[in-house]
């Protein structure tokens, strides 16, 4: 029997299914966690001031010294140099997945433009990481009166054939806008890869999971650019305590507070050799092969659930919190 969608996510930061001993240990840890939270939050505020007021090279070095207060990174299979700057495809476990890579090399990260523009914390830290914000669909204001004209007469309301034609035209227009948006994104990414001397990191699941049962389906878009892909398998864990590193439906601000509270978060990274699309292999098959390779390294399943399924589940849980 396959993995269920609901098994791919954490629904709380405290793992209540843990043994009574571990839950008791968490109770004893609480005062220590609160002290760490206050100290780390103070250091974080100082770090933000440094990031905002100093050159990016200096801010990056300071950040590399500060991060070990929250993270420990274990690396396997990393190659310090590649034939060309690759695209790095990593599974997604939480909002802080970019930081383990800072220990290894400079890079740019592909980030959703909407998230980049609305999250001040994210936009601040992208000064030390390097961000390539993209949006797949062109933003365009459409006059609703032109798109959906009001029908005031019975004759207009019963003219189903005309309505169907208008709907078809509307769908064709949306599809055309989507294709144009994807073409713009493709041009932007290729131009960036040719101009930059740094690898491009992206998370093809499009949503973070707990990486305990399965991975979301890898989106095919960046696998269609004709560039080498370096798969990376990532796991994040809080040692010794019954705590989860992320939670479905939370925010970056809340996750930051929990990060300050944890004793430490351990990231396990496993790099694989660069992969290229095989002869007669489609973009979807290439993405699925990399997803399967990554899931196998973590000993979990490469599911066919997409980020849209995760988004629907999140919306359902937010609208039905008691279920």
C-alpha cells in the first residue's frame, strides 16, 4: 500500500507519538530552550543589522560563524568543483534548507517571487545567499466587465453557445499567458546561469515535507533546460528530543522562533554525481528519475502527489481545524 498524502507532513512541532520518556525529557528541557531562545534571538537581531548595513561578503562570513549556534551539517558525496555551474535539485524539508549549503559554497537560490516580495526576513537573508525570484505566470490586470459581461436579458442568459465560446476564449487566453510566463522564466534562468559563476539551488517539490515517508512529485520545468542537474538528498532532525523541524501551514516567523528554541538542528546532505537527460527521456521522466534517486537515498517513497495537493490539504486543514 502506498504512502498517503497526509503522511508527508508534520502537524505540530512536538511529536506527541514519542515515548513517555522523551516527552518527559522535553519537559525538563523547556527552561533551557527558553534561555536559548532569548540568547539566539538577540544574536539574530544583531545579525540582521550586520546583514543590512555591511557588504554582502562580510555579512556572509559573519553568518557562517553564527549559523553553527543552531545547525550542524553532515555532508556525503560533495564534489568541490564541477565541469560547469550546475543546477542543484534538493528535496525540501523547511524554510531553512538553504543554510546548510552556506557551509560548502556560494550559490543562488530559486525562490517564489510572491514569497520573496512579502517576506521581509527572507528578502534580508537573500543578500548573503543570492536569490533569483521568479513567477511562472505573468501578472496582468483584466477588466472583469470585459472578461465576464453582465447578462441582463433572458435572451443573453439562455445563449449557452455564446457563453461556451467566451469561456473557451478565456481559457485560451489564460493558457497563452501561462506559456508566455514560462517562456520568460526560462529566458531569465538561462541568462542567469550563463552570466553567473555560482550554482543555482532549487527545491523541485515546490513544498516542504517531513522527508520521513515520501517526497512530493518533482516539477519538471528546470529539468527541461538542458543543464546538468546535481541531486541532493536532505534530511533535518532535532536530536534527543521529540521535536519536528517544520510544520504544515506555519510561517517563517514561527519557524524562526522554534529554531531558536531547539537545542540544535542536524542536516544530513548527500550529493550525487551530475545527471543529464537521457536519449528519448522526457522532461517528466528525467524529473521522476532524480526524485526516485533522492527518495531511495533517504529510504522513502517517490510519490506522485504534487505541491498542488499539498496546498489543497493545507487549505482544508486551515478551514477545518477540528477535523
